[in-house]
C-alpha cells in the first residue's frame, strides 16, 4: 500500500528546489510534472510550458494548495496561452479570481505548446500548479462518498486526484481499495482538499473502490481519474427523491482516432430499486426543461431494463444529469462506445 504523504515528500523537495532555481519550467500530467510550493512577490511572474501531444477532450491547468505544505496564501493569478507566452493583456485564459485557487479549462484542446504564467497579484506562498487531461471521471463532490471504478485494459500511469476550486472548503482524504480483496492500495491524507494517488495498479488489477472521506465537511471538491491509453466508464448510482447527480463525460482522442463512430449514454439496472430521470446534452449542462435527450428509467429489482441516449457524433463533452423521481439504488450509468 502506498501512503502518499510519505512517498511524495521526495518529489515535493525536488520540485521545490527546481522552482526556486528556475531550472525546470516543464509541466506534464503525471505525478512528476506538478510544481509544488510556488512562491512569488507582488508583480513577480513564474513561467512554465506544457506540451499536448494529441487532441484532448479536456485540458485543465490548476492552481491549488501545495499538497505537503498546507493552504496557499495570498493571491496568485493564472494566465494560459497556446503557441506563445501570455502576458497581463494577451492570453487565452485568465480566471482573475480572488485567492490562489484558479482553473483554466480548455475543451477539445488542440496539440501544441501551452505557455503558463503564474503572477502575483499580491505576494503568494504554498501554491501548486498542475496540468490534467482527465480520461475517465471529472466530478464535483460535496460529501463523503465511495465510487467504484474500472481501469481499462492497456491503461498506464493511472492517477486519481482531488482538488478544490474557487469557493471550496473543508478537509477531504482520498483512499483507493482493491474491489476484490478490499486491500488498501493508496491513502492520501494531506491537509485540505488536494489529494493524489498513483502507482497503485502495478499488478494489473482493474477494479477499485475510491473513497473520499472527511471527519468534518467539504464542498466544491473535484475528483479526476486520468490515464494514458484505453477508455471505459461505468458507475453505480444511488440517491434520494429529487436529488441530482451531475457528470461530464468525454471520449478520449485514442477512441476517436481508433474508429469510435457513435456513443450510447445509458442507465440500466436489475439488482436495485427506484425511478430516475436521465438528462443528456452535448457541450452544456442539461436541465429539467432543456436537454438533447431525456429518458425515464425504472429499476424493479427483478427484471433487467435499460434506457439510453444515442448520439452519432461522439466528439466533444457530454453533460449528464440524473434526478431521483423517488429514492433509488443499484442503477448503473454507462458511456458505451460503438465502432471502437
């Protein structure tokens, strides 16, 4: 079992030294590409580059707390520009938020070099910078939860991370368990909401239970699962009457280039009970009154049934909302690939 607080200590020390010395300004989306403990004075600029090798459905650049150094202080501003360095007046993205938690989000990101600048609106300390290209899950959470995940065959460099966006608060710890044996594979227990687990799937195990837990409260915490090669997604849902759950799903570039011609987003069940509404839209969040597809599904606990939304153009992001018509459990939400 990997305990990230101990394992990441050497990485943090190395990253901290490199940032201070300004000898390494390269970002990558694995565990070694994050920049920890960034510190700058008012008006000072830190510059980095990130190379995206192929099209990505989602590309995030994140400013968060530093995992091992505690909460960020001050006000750091994030600037990102593709193809050329940004400045305070020229950029592709600048969130311009109070504090040092900011995110630049690019949908359908094109390959190339992305230039990143972190500038001190005021002096700041203990800030982390990372780039992420989530492949399987991008979900905002506000309570303790356990999610079953399946890692696809051929997937490598699996990383599960959580981070707080603007307005987040509280304490959340991340645990990864083997679904078959309940063995604890990773525990990430830093202070705050920024957690990370990696290198826990080295023995070929494909099924895990990922738990986000707290002894207090937290809100607006995002969990992402990222990996290279392969794609599969399924989650078992439960909820109360009139409760909502929201998901953003995106086929990875390798699926699209490999011949993925259509998508099915479906809900199904046999071992649970209850009724739900499924709402799906491309490129925007659906609502009760506006969506590209709306289906109603009943899980009886005796007969297998399925309701699905079919789309012929799989590119882009698919926004899914599930509402409980009454209390429900054991309902599976899936993204199904066609022609891949």
